[in-house]
């Protein structure tokens, strides 16, 4: 079944569930996709570069105005509803899923309090915990629907920031803007190239000779969010060190070259040195990769993906045995161009770049290799770079 058909059925199920719960069809429906990160790991909050793509899986958010002050929000998959004051949403520990929506709504309220309540329900098909940014898809789809519901003119970057703020203030993850930007700016058959200092975002056409596989390990290691925040803090510590010793302006690791890192690494805090190697190397890899893509050098692009994973494994230590197993197996399978972990790390998914003609054979080989090692199959899906968030209908 094609991606459009799968997504259409999610949409239809959502409208049906919404109508039966709230007594009438929703007035507004929005859609936001998840994302894969192709190169540029942990570079976004270091003001660096990323190549990513919006994917063919996403979240629909349906809502209608309500005359009272209550926000009624239902998670369509589990049928749970939370009710709160739409003008003063607070984070909760009981229904964690609602924090992503409440956090976005808080940003609308910060501009000016919303004048009335709403009924809302969301439903998606992004596998949860797979590192495909289901939370960003929920934030972005909710933000787009609220902008329409309350007649607010919210530009795309501001919408992304609303999502990021929900993660920071309501979910406790000090993430960058990559997930939300990819979900909003995605374009069919293109990668999204983002510069997280200037916020320049461009589409880079991929051509027909390449596609991606997402291999969801289902691994979720303890302290994922804490480890993410700790990595970020070490990068900031390293940036402060470079700012003190280099004779040019450094406000983030984006300003530090690989050569400068080589020159300074032995004098720095060893953990900060190790961690900072990763985003510094990644920035240089993203810039080279764009040139390779433009020049049709897919093999070179793929090699950079393998290098990126090695850097995660050795310097940033955000990989895990399950992700390493996929990337190592991919290395040995003919037809694979590149492979690496995608997103925060510590579990989740690896992204594998293949030529479309090898997609099936590579998927089978990867599944078998994983099953031989861990006794269970990993979930492998074909990823089609897709358009970004939009209102539906
Ligand atoms: C997660 C975060 C992003 C980014 C990636 C790693 O997906 O939400 O902001 O930092 O990890 O590149």
C-alpha cells in the first residue's frame, strides 16, 4: 500500500473518531510529518548545518472551536482525553503526551490569551520511540491547527520555535530546532538543508537513484533525555573553551574547525574534547555532502554517513549495540551506499541509504543480520522524502 493511501486512512479514521466523540466533524485538520536526519548529528543546537527530510509518516490534528474556556484534547490511538483551561495550559506528568500540545498552546497564549476553548483529537502513524520525531509532528500539526483556529498569522520558523519551546518547557528536553524545521520545510524527493545560525533553509533535490530505509531497533536506553541534555551541556562547555583560546570569535561549535579541534583537544577537559569533535566533524561533513550530492557522487555521500556513525560511536557515545549492529551489517551488504544513526541516538532508528533497485534485497539482508544477532527482527520501512506540514482540505 502506498504512503498516500496509508495516510488517507489515518485521516479518515481520525475524522470518524472525532465525529463520534465530539458530535460533529472537525472544522480544521492539519498534518505534519516526522523526519529522518541524514547528516549533521547534534549540530542544530551548536548553530551548525543539517541535512534531513520530512518523511511519509506523520500526525493529523483535528479541532473545532468550543464556546467555553476548556481545551478538550484526545489522543486518538488510546482514546484518553485531557481537559484544561485553554488560556493557561500547564505541564502534566499524568498524560505526558498532552504536554506537546499544551506547550505549543502556551506560546499562543504568551502572545495574547486565546479567547475560547476547543475540542481536538490527533492520530498518526509514526512509530513511537523510533527517533522519527513523532513529538515534533504533534507539536507542528497542533500549532498549525491552532493558528487557523485562533486566526493567528504564525510564520514557519516561529511555528518551529513554538514546538521547540514545548519540548524545553513542557517535556524537559533541551533540543534544537531540527525536528520541527524538517517537519515544516520538507519537500517531496528533496533533502532539507538547514543552517541553524542564519535559519536559511533550502531544498536539495535527491534524484531518482537513491532512497532510504529506516531500521527501528526498538531499543530505548535509560536516561535518554538526561543524556541528550548532558551532551548539549558538554558542547556548550567546549564552545566556551574555544572562545577563550582561539583568536577569532566563537559563539558556538559552528565557529570551530576540525584543525582547531586537533590543535586544542589535548589541553581541554577530555570529555568536552571528545564530545565537541562530533558536531565539529559533522558540520564539515554536511558541507561536503551537499557538494557531493550536486555532483552526483552518491558513493562519497554514503561514505560520509558511515563516518558520521563512527563519530557518534567513538566521540559522542550516543550510539548503542543495536544501532551499531545495523550500521555494521549495512557496511557489508552490497548495494548499501551509507548508514548511520538518525536523531538523538541512544536507541531508536538507523537510516540506510540505498539505490531503489536494491531496496528489497538490502531490507531482507538487514533483517536477517539483526535477527541473527539479537534473536528478533527489526522494523524496516522505506522512507520517501515528503512535503512538510499543511492544513488538510
Ligand atoms: C533530536 C533533537 C534535535 C537534534 C537531534 C540530533 O532529534 O530533537 O534537535 O539535536 O536529536 O541531531
